[in-house]
C-alpha cells in the first residue's frame, strides 16, 4: 500500500450525473471535483437524496458520469467499456455496505474466500488468506458461522474483511454503521481508520453519524448534488 | 474454491425439495411415457419384425397387421411363379375367444404358421417344441399373458371359439400391442378354430431368392398378383407402427404427457431458481460490484441448474424404476434402452438450463444501486 503514498488515488474532474432527461431529469451530482490521497480516512455527509450514494458509485466505477471525468491512479476510467470496468473494480476497489450483503448460505470464512476466488486466488491459498483477513479483523473464532449466527457488528466486520480481499487500495463504505449500535459502529469506524492510517489505503465513507466525525482526516458534505469540503 | 451455487441450493432445503420434486415428477413422466411408447412401438410390429420374410402380401387396403383380412389362398400359386421368389408361405391371423379357467372369455389373436418350415413361428420358446402345433388344436401362448389367460400348464386344455385346444408350449416376448394375446398354432388349426372360410389365407410371406432385389420382386408381385397389397417387411412394419402411433393418436397422447412433464418441470424449476436468484440479488450485485463479470454470475446460476438436473434425474430414475415394476406387474411393458435414458438426462439438463434463463436475464439487469440499499 505504501507504494501509492504520494499519488492521487481518486480524482474527479467536474463530474456530474443526471438520471432521466427533459423535465423529469434529476441532477444527482453536479460539477464535483476532488482529489483523494492514499492513507487517509474521508467521510462524506449529507441528507437523504443529496447524491452521496451516486457519488460513491461514480468513484467505484459502478456508474458512468454524464459529464466530467473519473480517474483512478491517473487512469481515465469513466470512459471504459462494460468489459473492462469489472476488472478495474476487482483490482482497485473494495465495498462495504450498510446492509452487509453477505451470502446467507456461506460462512464468514466462505464469504471472504468466495471474493478471493473471484479475484483469482484459489484453493488452500484463498482459504488461508480469508482466515488471515478475518483473524486480522478479530473474527478468528467466528470463521465457520453463518451470517444469521453473527451479530450486526460481526457481520459488518466480515464485510470489511471481504472488502479487503484482494488487497484493494480503495475501500468505499456506504453507511457501514447504519445498522449498528453506536458502540459497535464506532469500533467499525476505528477499524476503517486503522486500515487507512496503518495500511495506506484510501477509505471513503458515507455516513450520517456526526459522532464519528472526529475520526476523519477530511470531511466532505454534499447537498443537492453539490460537494463542499 | 467455494461453490456459491451448491451452498445456495443446500442452504434452503425446502426450496431444494420443491425443485427436486418438480424435476423428479418431470423425469418420471418423461421416462415412463417414452418407455411405454417405445414398448408399444416395438410390440405393434413384433411379429413382422421377427419373421424372416422379405415381403408381405395382404388383402387390398389393409391398414395394419392386426386387422388382417382373408383372401384366396390361390394367390399363393401366382406368387410362387413370380421370378425372384425363393419361397412363399401362407400365414394366418384371426381373432378368437379364449375361455379362461374361471370361465370368463378373453379376446385372442390366433397366429397360424407352417409347423414344417416354422416361418412366422414364435422365436423365443420357454417350453415346448413349436413343431408340435401340427397336432390337432395344439397351441402355444406367451408367458406374459398368464394374468389374462389363466395359468394353463403344458398339456392343459381350454377352449377357443368353443373348440377344445391343448397347450403344448409357452413363448416369451410375443406380446400383442392391442392387448389381445397372441396364440400360436399351425395354419390348419388356426383356420379350423376361426370363422374364416376354408381356402383362404390372411397373409402370404415371401422370401426373395439370393441375389434378387427385394424392391424389384415386390414390383413384379404388384404387377402380377391382383387385388392384394404388397409390402417389404420394413414397409409393413412401419405402416403398422404408424397406424397405431399416428393415425390412432396413441403415440401423440403418450408423447404429449411426456411433454407435459417437461413443461411442468420447467415451470417449477424456473420458479424456484428465479425466486432464489431474486432473494440473492443483492449478493449477486455485491459480487458484480467487486468485479464479477456477468458470466461469473451466470456460471453460479447454471451450476445450480446442473446440480438440480443431476439430483432430480437420479431421484426420477429411482422413482421410475418402482413405477415401472408396478406397471410390469399390471402386464404393461416399458422399453428403456440406455440411449433413451441418456436422452432423458439431456432433456432434464436442458429443462433445468432453460429454467435458468429468466434468472440469467435478472442478474444481467442488476442495478448497481441495489447493493447500496439497506
């Protein structure tokens, strides 16, 4: 991770995203420019419908902007085709979601291992790496539990371990504490902050929770699609 | 490597059971119906196919073997004169009433052949000597027909058309398609037992001389012998099978039920796989978000379909085996050669893969925003 320490990881240049057209057009994100460096923990705040998730999806190459350009490691990714985007996401981005999105039929270990399989690691190597990631996140004793047998905090930690599978330099988290109590939520946020500060990853987190703002290196707010620093 | 497909399938056991019940039901319907169809098909022309004649001469306008009509046996002399004919034999078929040991009556088909040449004689003998049918009113019947005819032993007597007959042998594999058991006897006995006038035959069987063309001899027979129809054995066999399977709708009915099995199975499997996919849409979306291609997701769905097909086929074969045993006890034959079983599996696989198409369409259209909704 330290290799990217001085490089801009994510750069948005006058990015806009409009859903629909004509009178029914919704400008979810308008003219957003920002540069994000590695090893930092960013928080994005804003009311519902302000464009937070759209911005996250633009940064994660899940959406193409209507205007402007998205760069990852100075590579223009917003113009890439459908065939190339999955590879860009696979190599660069890990996601954490508010609803965890774990496969209910897979154990904690298998949820992480399946993502590692997807990223090219197979067999015992994938299993060992998954075990390692979950151990790193404090779930060494919950490896073989199904999501339904885990607490909310444990599920989110599995999701964090899954996001780390394949060692992506960018972690995008969408309200990861939204379904957790405040104590557990703060623990998860501290884990994310450590991932930024100790491992040099770029962590960009969307949140409503004002109690964790003190943990961020930089805070953005968005309102009606306009970003403010 | 973690098999998401396998884990998903076995996680929800109720859904798996419903899917497997659907596939099993379809497999049993397809297997049994196709098996019955094939057995019917084989039985419909069993006597033609086991006779060494190259050409069959029948009354004019005959639809199939079982409805044989009498014509003058003098035609035999005309046939024998045609160049290329090695030999010609009279062959008899007529319906009769068999008196069972309980006193009831069963319709039978009496087959009359020449006991000296044994042309058209039963081919698989369990007991007895087929030449013994030369004795007065001596007959053979098939072991598969004891349920209907009664277990009359060798040397035992009963009646056909109120004439006393004596059992001198038992055959195997000579089962009539139209459910009227075949009774084998000599041409002379069959004629005596029937209500057909003397001096008639029902068929003339022809063997073509070595080196002669069957088609050419058939053509000459058609030109020479009037008021009869002339077929090669293969043509007559096909005509008989086509009559029962196509003209009467029997084959269409049997295969329609098999097709219904495919449709029902497809609907049930499609519904369960689609529901499963819909419920796991967020997880599929998550895989897509972290870099899975559409093809990666398709593979998960298709793997589920393949597992379903293997398990459903196995269960279906198990159930079919017992269904067929029960049917055989009821004297209904089922014919299932290995290539047909392989075909049933391929059908099952295609049914399951086809059932996945809706789910594949669904994951193709996953909105990335879905994964961000709590």
